[in-house]
C-alpha cells in the first residue's frame, strides 16, 4: 500500500476538519431540513397527491408527519412572524384564538393553495378542545410552549355518542408533531401547559368524495370506560365542549 505524502496527508486532515465543522454547525441541514419554501412546496405537492387520490389518507398522513419532522422550526417561526402574532393576538379566556399568516412571500409558491392554515394561540390551561374531523387530514407543529396532547381513534358512531380508543397521550414541546386522518388518530385534544402556547396547523379537506359530511365532531373523551380500554364519548355541541374543556 502506497503511503500518502505529507501534502496529501495534510489535505486529507483539512478536508476531514472541514466536514466535521460543517456537520457540527449543521450546514448539511438542507438534506434533513429543507429550506422553508421547499418545505411548503413539498406539503402542497403531497396535498395534490391526496386530492388526486394518488395517496390514501393514512399514506398521506405518514408522509405529512415525516415532512413535519424535517421542518426548520426557526425558519417557520420567522416566515409566519410569530412574534408579531404573539404581540397582536388577544388570547381568549376559553379555547384558542386562530391567527392567519401569509405565504405569498414564498418564492414560486402557488397563489391558490390546496390547504387551510392557521396558528392556534392560547393561554396556560386553555385548549384546542377534544374534537374529530370527517373528510380531513391535518397536522400540528408546536411552535412555542408546551402541551399535553391526546389522540383517539373513533371506532363507532352512535346516535348520541362515539366509541373511541386512546392512541396517544404525550407531552409535546417546541417542534413536536401530531397528525390526524379519517382512519388514524382521528380525534385530538391539546391543552397548553406553559404560560402561552402556539401551534402551526395545516389541514386538507374534501379529499374523499365517498365521505359526504365534513367539519368538526365535538365530544367528551372523559366518558364511561368500556372493556378493552375503549371509551364511550358523549357527543357535544361546540359550546358545551368549550365550556368544559376550553
């Protein structure tokens, strides 16, 4: 085996040191955390595949969650101008306020987007109350604060209640991700555990023509415990749900 010259050896060490510096400074992050414009464009493209029936809702949900985990949180916070939202939005005494944000400054992004978007803003102990959806896939990213997040699968729909099964019960901090579809983790409930909390939300509606209804389904997940870890969750109006859980 030929021994490297002193110059070749020094060059190897220099190259290794540069690679190490780039890794340490996370300058390879684009491979893991796409720039925020690319990130939103990928989210849009996934939505096109969902609405075009190229992806089942659970397949879309898995891809959305994977993409969410790659977001550059600092860039997302900067793009939506979270500091301005936090300054201007009055936090309600019950439930969460919903704030909009502008994506027109994202270069090359379609003017007509295929998803709804908002920032949920709330005080400590206030909540995005327990609810489910029909004909909707949605995803959360915690931008600031901490939350107690719970998910359930809605297994049966009765006249005055749902049969649900707990699936996720976890503490979510900044960068924490949560997704929902009609067929997986399709009820969620997020309670703020810090002084204030802010959650990014994107939601894709009306993707399945076989599902006739849409909108929120409010319920009480603290209902009767059934066999097999199931719960009998009473149906609620939005007002009832916010009064108890907001």
